[in-house]
C-alpha cells in the first residue's frame, strides 16, 4: 500500500529547528512532530474512508504552513522500496553544510578529519570533526585520529534531520517491507557514497593537501564496513591507518 508523505520544518538560521511529518496510508493518518534530530511525538488516527483520511492529511499540511513551517519534502512512498539515492543526496547536502559549520565555528583550527557515524541498526546518523590542533593536544595520540567518538567537534548535526527522518520509516510502526539486511547495507553504502561525492568536489582538499586529511564512516559498536577506508581516502591515508593498526599487533 503506497503512502503520501510530507515533511515540514521551522529553522534557526539555516538549521532545522523543529519538524512536522504527515503520512496517509489507506484510511490511516500518521503524524509526528518535535525538535530536530529527535524521535518526536506521534499520533495515529483511522477514518471511515480513504477520501476522508486523505482530506485530513492535506489539512495537516495546511496547518503546518499556517504555523510558519516550510515544506521540505513531499513524496509517494512504496513500502517495498527504500530510496537510497535520495538518502545519499540528503546526506551529502547535510555533510557539506556540517563541514562548513565546523570551519566557521573554529576558524583558528585546521579541520582535517570528518566522519559520519551510524549505529548497527541503521537508525541514526551523525557527524564528527577534528583538527590538527586537537590531535596534537590529545592524550590519546594517533589513536584519536581513527576514533571519531574522541574527536573534538560535532557542529552541524541538525542538518542531517531530513536523512534521519528517511531512516526512521524503517523503525517506526509504519508500512515497511524492505529486507533489513538490504536496508542496513544500503544505508551504509549511501553514507559512504555521499562522503566520496563530497571528496570529488574538493571539499576536503586536493593533491598533497588531501593526503593530510581523513574521512571516515563508522558504525558504533560494530565491525568496520569493508572497503570504506579505501573508498574514502587516498593511499597515503590508508597506509597511515594500516601502520597504526600494525602497531597494535606489534
């Protein structure tokens, strides 16, 4: 059963502050609202007919606009298909803004590491950044470089709210028929591809400059995604990582 879906935001500057969602499937209207990057509060109501449900769904949209929200996304959702291409676009756009936010917030720092972080259930997405100066000051030494949880900066997380909303359709009590293993691997691949896309744009530098910067995708409390390091970094960075790994064996 296909669903109509709409997502609305209010903003603090250019950052999503609060969201409203509405979705109609069959005779059911589902809504959620709250602060960006939170689960929010849900409602679910059933109606006598699909026509009545659709009218209520449209009314939710009009009410959001009247309350000062801006329409961010409108789509028809097939519960048997997850839009990984859209996820990649949303993540790339958010990561681009997050990198810029970290640089603006810390103009005296050389931001030379950036990571996207998810979880084993592919439900969350966040970002971390680090600088040359923070690495030098860290008591953890080189270990800090390969562990985003220890990094110094996390500006720009709100930019990922739209991507987060897309992921949540797999975790809420909503129509969703995509195999979980397919969903999980596809989400992780889309995040890696989004970072790789930004790298080709030169966001993280080029030539010798790029050899000094690290891009990571990490799944908390899980094994590294095979091939991610090499997809996201030039050979010099991969060699540095492998040397650090070898030092633990020695």
